[in-house]
DNA sequence: AGCACGCCGACT
DNA sequence: GTCGGCGTGCTC
């Protein structure tokens, strides 16, 4: 048998299957999707089996055998192999990158080489100390350790390896082994308790106690836990084990990050009429098993989560599994609690706060069918379920569903594709759907595969949306108020303090960073390797570059003019905090921004404090806008709504509207009535006026008009190609050639035409132009934007255009990066 | 990505 | 005369 293997080398030249012979003793265990170690170019690499056949694509005698099988159960399922192939085509990434994205990081094996003594050396003198060390280390040492200990002998080692006086063997070592726990068992065939006790000395009270306790329990228990529960130290267990009265074995332990938590079980709530109708449509789609996609457009507080929960129950009752994607930031304990409360241990939770070991264990719960529901951020879309019935994507519009590193996939698109494979239903939920999803769902149902729109326009309990007041900050200035708080917001805050209610303040900080400027000459600190200003880090008083990591101390005087008038533009939230303290002495503020949430559980801790009413105000950036639900919050204030509105990004208005709508939904979700105050310098902008009236439809129709005129999604699709090189002139020529190549290929396909041409299929290439960040890590950057509409396989065109630049005679280190459906093109 | 093979400058 | 520089090319 022959296995086709994708080896873990992310290079274009090796991005294809390589054939290997399956050793006889491996045949029974090797499966499609197995992870293996294979000899490749003189070393052993990790790879994935993507096909098992009888026919080789090269001369069979050239085949090498697979060196090792790395897991007892293949980490990939057959459908995921197909999905990875699709991803590598669509997102122009290597196949191995796509495969790697699907499994937990703990399963990324690395080669480990061991060096041993070979034929006795005569003429080739190995340094004696080296020989001795190897001999004393049991004859085998890790190459890494050797290099660390004797870097000066590296040459001699290479020689010896070539001569055979040293030998080496490689194997794949996982980043993380399964955690083993010493566990105490009662023996299979055990003596009755009284007979067993006879064998224990009468004065060994602790041993007797432990033995009795184990007989009473019968179940195995971790040694440590036994010690804890009985107060018997492990030293007293040892003699019992030696006598054969107890057994001690290493047992695989699954780390359950939620093990110590109790979740109150909840039952399905009665649905409102609106919820029932939507649930009915989802159930229909689940019954149909056709891979339908639905857009659940529900205002904040309309009870989407309960619909999700009952739909999942319906799916589980069909014997199928469900995946729930939520944005990382809203994967809070509150959220987890709701799912654990309804489905208990059947829920696996995958989020970035878990250690790689914990994450691996949650993943194994899914793979071993102990869990039927996976809830997690973006990458949870790859949960290894065998029969997916339902995929829910909550807050569908969130940009965090797009991965910004290769493979630059969008979880929503992967979900739709994966659902097709499984005949699963996809539910995209949002109060402010992305224009792409909304347009897809409102298209006349010409094709049966098109997605359907499920509206939920009313809040549960008939609570009204909170009134939103928009304050024109220009008026404030005219009235002589130079504070960052308008009179209205000031009064509203005062009122909350007096009534003992809580407020949320949002500082829209997108596109607005912490930098350092000299007030005398205007000099700003910039990164020496990138065209970007350095970010000031309050805590360490260090200036850092976000892109390359360059760091330098914050200067006391201007390096340009020597002036001491250096202004540190802090996080913004700090300034707001200071001003709050000035205006309202004694006010208790919890500040949430990158500075205060960098520690591991800081985010949850701060929210818990706020929930426990230990503060009057929760002040923060975007992260305070998402999914929070506190009954005593009756005021939401937005300090400056405009900051994200004027970014040179075609989604600026959409992002602003979404943010304002989300944050407005945080107020008055319970008995107490809420109020929202939005401060802005452009109160007439449609993103603000429509957010004020909670009018999504009005926003969309205006925004669609703009997109149509400007030629942006959803009226077309985009591919962004960024090229980089140290030498500007070379980069410039090559990028021109690449753009020409693209145009030529499109011409050949008969699709090269301006988008304004009105043709149903059209593709145009913009650029190359310098990227918004024109230099990064000492490399210049140029970009091309491809806009297209209609059934065009733009990825295929890009891949073909790349060929001459990445194959054949080495193309002197030009870096190409392809972003299909980019979130930001600036 | 590595690693090996291969053809030109500064050293014992 | 050799060691080693990294350009080019291959890995089942």
C-alpha cells in the first residue's frame, strides 16, 4: 500500500503529496488523516496522510517507508482533508498550512535528532570529552543538547556523522505529551478487606486507613487526590502497592478547565412567538439536511441565545453534533455558563485563554465523541465531529472571524463550505449583519442554495430599545465646554451616581494609538525598520513597534531638537479616567483596555468586579461593547463616535454603526430603563443617525448605495496581494510585472473589464501602489487590489499569476502575501 | 524550509 | 593548495 503524504514544509515547491510505502506492521493502523513521521531529504518530518492507494506516481523503488505513526487515532477526518484542499485553493495557502490550522497546536510535532556512537573511530578523532559525555549519557544524546553543550565541536560531529563514527536517528516529538497522572487502583482480583488488612502491620495506622478508604470507594483515584482527601501521604501508599494490595498506574488525564465549576442545569425556556417562528425555520433546515444557510437578524435583547440552545437540542436529538462560533472577546464565563448549564459535559469549550494542553484535551473530548457541542472562537469551525448538524455563528459581522495570518480564512465561509459537506444548517446571527451576509440573504431566492433571512425585530418582554441622544460636540465647544464630556453626558453620569446605578463608557479607539510627539518641533517617534510610529507602553515606559517588535526606551528629551516638551499620548482611556476623577471625586472606575487586560484572567476579573457593583463606571474600548449583560447598567456613553468614521477604510461606516448599535444594546436590558448618549462631531452622518433610531434597514440602504457607487463589496469581491522586498527599485519592477501578469491572465479568460462596465463578469486590477504601511521590518511593500464580480475564480488566477514568480529560477526573495476577501485594505 | 552539491576568494 | 562563501536545486 502507498500513502500520499503532505509534508510539513510550507514552501511552494513541496506543496504537493509525496508517496511513501506503508510498512506491513503499520497497515492496520494507518488511516486517511493519520499524522506520520516520514523521511524527507535526509531528515524526518511530520506529514499527513491524505490518500491511500496502490498506485505510485514515481518509480516504486524510489519510495521510502513511513517512519512512524504519531497518533493512535487520526487527528483529521476525511471531510477535513477535502476541506483543507479547498482552503488552500481558495486562500492561496499551502496545503500543509491549511491542514495545520485544523488541529490543535499541541499536535504540531518537531523533529528531534539523537546522536549515538557508531563504529569505533580511529583516524577521525572525536574530541574525547564529547565521546565520554555521549557514553555516560546512555550512548544517546539529543542533538540540541549537544549543540548547546559543545558548540565548538559541531564541525567534528558533522564529520563523524559522515564517517559513521557517530550515528543519528530522528523522530517526531510532539509539543505536548498527554498528561499522565499517577492513579491508585484496587487490584482486579483483590483479597477481602479483612484478609488484606492482615498483611498490614498493626501499627501502620495510615496504611490501614488508606486501604479501608479505597475499599469503601472502589473507584480509582489520583494519588494526589487520595492524599488530599484522606490525609495519608503517598509514602504510606507505597508499601501497600509493593504488597500488591493496591495498584499504581499512570493514567491519561484530561485537563478539564471547568472541572471545579458547578453549572446550574437550566431547562428550555418558553419561546416568544417570534422566537418560535425562527426556531421552526431552523428545525426545518435541520430536517432538510441540505446544508442551508440562514441569517438570523435579531435586535440586541431579542433572545437569540435561547433560539440557539433549543436548535442545538433539536440537532442533538437527531444524533448529530453542533458547532457554535462566538467572537473571542464574548466567550466569557457568562456565555460558557449558558451552554454548560443546558448541555453539561457534552460541551467542549475552545478559546485562546486555554493553555495548549487544556485546548488539546477539549479537542480530544470532541474527537472521542464525549462532547457533542463545541463552542469556541474562529478555529472551532474545525472541531473534529463526524456528523455536524448545525453550525451557529454568533455576531456574524465580527471581523475576528477572519484570520489575519496565513491561512487567511474567514470562519463564516469555511462554515458554509463545511456545512455543505455534512448537510448541516448554518445559522448566522447578528443584530447588525455584515453587508455581505445581508445582501446574500436578501437576494431573490433564484437559486435554492441561497441563504434565507430570519428576522427577530422585537426584544424579549417587549422592552423598548433605549432612547439614544446624539450630542453635537461642536455645539459644546461653541457653548464654551472644552471638556471631553458634554453637559448631557455629565448630567447623566451625575444622575447614575446619585441613584447608585452603573454606567458604561466607550472610547472608540480604533485607528487611534498611543504615540509620542515633541510639542516643540512636532517630531514623532517612529520605528527605524517600519514606516509607522512607535506605540507608547505606559507600564514599562517603552516605545514599541507593533509590526516588528522593535523596542526602545521612552526619551526624556526630543532626539530631534532637544526640547523637553515631550507629550505622551496615553491610551486615551487613561485620560478619560483622570478627567472622571476630577469631575466626580470619589467615583469608582474600572478601566478596560489593552493595558489592564493583558494578564491572563484580567478580563473576566474586571467584569466580575463590575457585575458585583464594585464600580460605578466601566470604561473601555470596543471590548466593553460586546455581549455584556448587567442589570444595573442604565447609562451607556460614547465619548467620540467619529474616531472610526473617517478611517480610509471602506467599512468605516459599517464598523461605526455596528459598534454604536452594539454598545447601545448594553443599556436597560432588565427592569431598569436605559439611556444612551453618543457624542460626535458629525451628528448628521448616516451611520450615527441610523444608529440613533436603531434603524438597520435605513443604514443598510444608504451604505449599499455608497458601496455600489464606489465599487466595493457586496457589489464585488476583493483580493489583496502584497509584495515586499528590501530593494525598492526591484520591488517596483517585479510588482509591475506581476500586475501585468494578472491582467494578461484575466484578459485571456475574457473577464478583464472595469467594474463600471456593467458586464456580469468583470475583473480589474488596481495598482501596484505602495501599501499603507510602506515599509515593514526593513522591507518595502507594494500592493495590488483585484476587484471582481460574477462567477470568476479569482484565486485560481492569482495562483497562476504567482507561478512564474515562485517557481523556476529563484525570484530573489520577493515576498508575496495573498489575502482573499480582506477585511481591511485601507 | 533545510540540506547537499558546486564553483570562486582569503587563509594555513 | 584548502576552507568556506551562499547560489541553485531537490526532497517520495
